[in-house]
C-alpha cells in the first residue's frame, strides 16, 4: 500500500527499491534506501547517491518563493553547496556536478561557486526583453542596487579550478549599479558560458588568470560598463623577480575564446565591450559584435608588467569582428602579435577622431641591428571594411605591421576644405613612443564605399609621417581620394627608405 515494487531485506537497515515510489508517510531517509535499475548488470546505490547525480534548485528553494520578487540568494547558495559538498556548507568541497534550474524567475545578489566542475544547467534562454509578465525559460533577476557578482568562482588564485559551466538562461541585470558584474570566473580553466541573453548589465564577465575558457552565443542589450575584462599580472615575475620565470608565473591568463557575442551599449555610447590588458595572452574573437559603445576593444599594458613587453597582451586572433557606431572602435596599445581577418568597423562620424588606433605607450622600442627592441610589436589586418571618422580612419604607430585587402571610406568627415583633409590611413609616431619601422600597406581600396564617393568631404589617401621608414606601399587604389600616397620621410639611406609603387 505504501510501497510499489519494494523488497525488504530482513536483518538489514536498508530497503531495496526496484522502482522507488513512496507515499509521504513512509518516513525513510534516502541513505537507507538502495535503488536498483531494472536493466541487467545494474548495481545498487543508495537513493541519496542517485539524488546527488543532479540537484534541482527546487530541492532547496520553495517554488512558492521563487516568483521574481523574493530574494532567492540563500536557498540558491544552499543548492550550489549541495552540488559541491553533498551535505553541509563546510569545506573541503569535493568536485561538483549538475544543478538543474527549471523555468523560473529567480532573484539573486551574489552566489559563490566554491568547487570545481559545477554545471548550472538552466531550462531555456528566458525572454528578458518583454517584461516580467512574459518571462519564459529560466530567468535570473538581479537584486536592487547590486554592486556584487551574481556568479563568482570563489576558490583561491593558486587553485586554477576546472570546469564551471553555465548555459541556457536569461539574466535581467537592470537593478545592478556601478561595479555590478554577472560572471567572475577568475582562476578557472576549461570553463564554458553559452546561450545566455542579458538585459542592462553593468559588467558582464571578468577573468583574471585562468586558461582555456569559452563564452559563446550571447546577446546583450543595454550594457552600461565593461562587457569582458581579461587580464593577468607579471609584476612579480620575470625581470621583476628573477626567481620566478614568466613561464612559471601563476598569475598569467591564457586563451579566452569569445564566439558569436552580440553586445549593444546603453544609450549615450557609455560602454566598453572588451578590455584586454596586462599579462593575458591569446584572446580569440570570432563573429563578435559590439554596437554603439564608447570603446569597442581596449588593449593596454601597465609599465609594472616589465619584461620588455613580453608580459603584455599577445597572440590575439580576431575573425570577422563587427564594431559599429563606436566613439573609438579599437584602442590598441602595447600589444604583441595581433592578427585580424576581415570585419566591419565603423566609427560614430564626427565624434570619432579615429576608428582604429594602434600605438605604443610603455613598450614600443623598435628592433635595430644593435637592439632586439620590444616584444610589443607586430600587427596584421587582412581584409575588412573601415569608415566613418572625423579624422583618419586608421592611425598606425607601431612597427612591423601589415594592412592588406581592406576597404576604407568616409574618413576626414570634420574637414570642410581640401587644404585640411586628413589621410585615410595615417602611419605616424604622434601619440606613440614608437616611430613605425617596417610595414606593408597593399591591395586596399580607399575613399569610396559601395562604388560611390561621398559628397562634400575631402578625404586624403595614405600618409607616411616624418621618421617612418622601411614601409612598402603598393597596389592600393586611391583614385577617389584628394591625394594618393604622401611620404614625408626624410630618410636618405636607401636601405631604410620607404618604397612606393603601383598605387
């Protein structure tokens, strides 16, 4: 009457359940029940062990209180702790498992992830854009005035935890205030965040240290702070501390992949989509979109990183990025070996002095026959479309660069006379500690878009400023520019002269 298909074993404290279905009055704890699957070869386990395979947030949060209004942080944290510990909240925590979160509207402030291997599996990418009465799927709502981190990996910097996964959810972060962040997975590796939509977040993601993490298939509306921040610290490694080599420096960040991320800034061009800085290497962007931001991507390296620029952002690979309607779409300083393929990069017109700016601030010494130079060199952009700036579309102030196969248009929008026109591509030491040496500019089309010359603006072509040398400029179409290629270099040595032909 109370049990279906139960076999009592006399002289034992356990009950074996082939198909454990209980009435509310049976009163047996799960660790006293042995569960046995009906298939041949199955082994018996306690029902408590089977329950641990997947923990539901509703095992700890009353469904009556998960209503989009009540703060569910405490019970949600208990569910995470159950995944990590299986019992109390005390450490040491074991490796985790899966927390299933059904289609609910859950209110959170900050939840800590205290162990490795936690997979928060949500029921579906909830609709956070149509109002509370129409939420669908799993939706998280930030508590009011939240300046903390909604999901934070909380191990120490020496742990390098493995495998945090979060997927299939919507997050309404409208209640966040300055400093609020959705995800902080610092010091993890092999973690994944995918299929998430966010509304009005302040900051989306932070990673200091860590390695081989992935974020993909994310849509963001109304971003107010920084989308993705990726950084490390070499201030106590290498030349800063010879007892710890850069290779052994445990505060290095390595390989963050951002695939199919679509970010839109809040009104007023407030946001910065990506901030990549200091000892963080290997950033991969694939089909990532940033619209209407103050800064699309900012790359920098503090002087305290030392090591002649070797501990600066390096080995970036960007594939078909789209940065549109930015004040400054790409602000790249002290980067090493950055390569970009294709893309669509548009400034905000008169509000944009440049669309792309590449320069050196702290680590820009060029290599010579007697000096190895800084590591912070080498920039390559193959293909792409660029335009819509008040001044030059692209300003290059680094050595060892290649610009090939691109289309550049709508530059110099602030110029009102032919005597004032800015070059579309400006190779210049202005604002950089580097005087550009060794570069190639080839096979580009300048000063025209979609076959039409914009009227009423005066666009220059390519300018090599004084001091620039060993730059090869060839096979570029500047026929629609006010001028073609201008070389202001005064270099007399034939070995170092710029080479211009077939433009």
